[in-house]
C-alpha cells in the first residue's frame, strides 16, 4: 500500500531528482523538504530545536515549491541547520513559514540549486504530485 | 518522441535534427557524436532537451551538442546556443548554476621519478591547502569591499594581493576578468554566500589532480605549452561556488516573470530567458560577469595554494618545484562574440553549458604565444581515467561557434553508481593503480566512479574526427583531491 504522502528518488543521469506526493500543498512542501534532505544524506543532532520564520512570495504552486526548498536549503548552508517541522500560513501570494529543526551533524551531498526543469504539480486522486530535479 | 531515423547523418561524427521535427524550433540541432555515442544518449532526455533549447527566440545557426552530452535541466549538458545580439535573448539556465565552472592546467619540470617518493606527502598537503567537500570554507575570508573588488577585478584582485605569478592572468580566458561586471546586480544572499567560499573546490565532480603527462601527440604545440612527457601537471576543476549558484537561482526566478512580460513561450520553465537589451537581461549579464570573475579568482587562489603545497613538500628535494600556468578555461559561460554564419559576421551571445571555448589559431582573444597553435582546451576525464589537452581549430570557428567538448560526460545516474560501486572498493582499486585519493565522502567517490562516465578517449576522438579540436597531450592521474 502506498503512503498518502511521501517521496521517492528517481533516476537522473547527472543530477538528482525526486517524486513527491501528498494530499495537500503544504504537506507536499514538507515531503519535498524531507526528500531533499534525505538525498543530501543529512543527519541532524538531536538537541534543543532552533526556529526560523520566513516569508515566501509566489506566483503559482511550482514557484512556491522551488522558493520554499531554496529557502530551507539556504539555512543548511548558512546556519548548518536542518528544518523538519513546518507551520504554514497563507495570505494571497505570500506564505509565512514557522520552521524548526536541529543543527547538522553530518552531510553527504550539497545541492547547488532547485530547478524548474519539467516541474509541474499535478492533481491526483489522492491530492497532488510532482517531480523535481536538483542541480548537484 | 524523436528517434534516430529523424536524424540526418552529416558525417561519421556529425548528425543533424532538422528544424521541422518540432514546430517551435527556431534552428536545427547539430550533434557531434559517433553513432555509438549517439545511441547511448537515447537512454536519457538529452535529445529532447536539445530540441527544447532550439526554441529560444533569436537563435542563429544551429544549436550544437558535444559528444560528452548528457541530460541536464533545461539545456542538455554539452550544449552550445548562440542568440543574435542585441535582438536575441539570454537564458541563465543555458549557462548553468555553476557560472564559469572551468578548468585550469599548470605545467611543471618535475619528472615522475623525482616526485614519486613524495606523492603521499604532496597529496596530504594539497588536501590541506585546497579545501574540498560539502560546507568547507577556505583559508581566506573576504570583506564586503573585497567581494566587490573580486566581482569587478577578478584575477587582477588576486594578483594585487600576491596570489598570482607573472603570466597567470595572460594565460586565463578573458585574462581572468570579464568587463561589465556590476556588483549592484548581485543579491544580498549571493554576496553572503560568496564571502567565505573563495579558494575552495566544493563537492560533486570538482577536483584538483596531479597528473602525469603520459603521451604527447603534437610535440611543437606541447613545447609551447610547457608540456613534456613524463613530467607532472596539475588540473583544477571548480567554479563560482555558492555565489554563482545563488546568482543563477535569483535570475531564473526573476525571469519567470520576464518571459510573461515579453510574451516568450517555452517548453520548459528552466529555459526562461529575457531579451539581451531588456533591463532584466542586462542585469543578469552584469551579475553573471561578477560570478565569472569570482570563479577566475577562485581558481587563481587555489593555484596559489597548490604552489604552496608543492613548495612545502618538494623544495630542496627536486631542482625546480615551480608550477607554470598553461591555461584556464570556462565551460559554463555566456559570452558576447562575433562569429561568421553563412558568410556573414554576426555579433552573438554564445551560451556554453558544459562546452569549452575553442578558438582557432590567430584569434586575438588568445595569448600571443598561443596564436600560432590555437587556444588550449582542457578536457578532464572521469576520476581515475585520462584527461586531454587539445587545441581549438579553424574548423571549430566555422562549425561550432569556436567550441568543443568539456569532459567525459555522465551516462549512469548517481543512485545507480552508488548501488553498483562501493566507495571503499573504488578507492582501493584506484590506490592499487598508484592513484592517491583524498576524498571527503566515500559515497561521493562512488558517484564519480569512472564506470558512471563515457570513455573520454571516445569523446576526444569524436571532436578530433569532426575537426573541432586537435590533440596535444594525454594526462593520467597520480593524485586526486575531491569533496
């Protein structure tokens, strides 16, 4: 039985790619972040949680997904922080994200960028699904 | 879906996808490949990506694809596309996130026999001085003012600070500094990422190698370049690090709106572009040139530290431990150049994504000592295999916008490579062949295994067969430092 929400690595010759699915757009964002961190081989150090609050401006769902992942990736590089819990508040084309996570203990791979290549969030019987390619 | 029967065979090394294969194509696609190499790329999406790239507004001539082609995102890796200046467009995705990713080659007078007892120590010193791997900062932290100077002055900044030798800059594409860079076009976030990453290799397929010059094919050209069989040489492969990645991300984002404003319809959002003369296009060019200058400076600083490692380990033990710059090339770049198309000289913006500039003899853009022979082209192979030094030709000027291949080209995904190859086994196997590996991550090592790449000799044979490069020397690795 397939989980209602999840992620799976898919083949790409040079870069890395994920298939993600979820019943809602916020949950799709969470799965994308989890999948991206799994691809990076990130291990968090369980200690007191650190919080980050940020705003994402977007024009459509694909744009929201790329901007959200780019933002959480930025905290990996700048603050060495892996965010794994998210609360979303939506106002028109702006999403406020309250996120928390742990300092990074180890990381295997750094992603250069989140791309728009063939990115399309599709409506499915169970919600939403997309494929996303990362430049590494 | 295109298949091989849609291709027109031009020669044993060239194939063309006619413009009528897709109604939105503005120009045909020309692929430099043998039939065997061409058949391999049908396993991924490179062909479709090349066709998609041919839909960009303002293209001239043909979209070209090199034999090391493989699937990228938007453009295929190995792609070259020229848009008419000023009416055409510029596409950040056609240059790539790692703006001015490139290769530098240094020659030496150190023979393998002299160096062999010290290779382990040299590997350790290079690993220390030339940081590689995820999240590793460098030995230099830039101030905000210094970052501005790096953006506008490129390798000249490094030279003023004492990080360069006499003819390093002369022997760098663009002399290590692109005109028209403007830091005001760079975001605060890109700046923040750029402050502590200068002088670092990064991860992925980036590396520093000490090589043995195994075979020379053109004695007189090799002599001009200071390359002699049996001597050591050094290759440095890296780019503009997080600074360039952020600049590309920022403009791919900004151009999502620009394509709507300018009524540009594209088959893939990663191909987003803006007219070269538009405010958005101009700002991207200014920012891209900042990243290009950052990357030139990055390789210059790594060169300084590689020299320091050589001196520390070899001074007093060999007679001459100097490293002399042969050349430094970019293989992810957008450049305004003049090319002859159908007998007419046209100013164009050449996008090279995973393709190397390969100007022929006599071109004023190349150093005077190389004008009789053509521009050196540096083609690193996959880890543990050969690399090549080639030269640009008159044919590359006529047929490929002065461009040729940039490497071996992947053919196996990273996840497949990790499943098939154990990093530790690979390291042991390479070490048993006398190659010293200093790698930050064993899984990263398995992803870059030679089996994951095409045979670089086949790729080189193809560009030579097509006439868009000629052979000078083949190098084999002795030390590999990578993330």
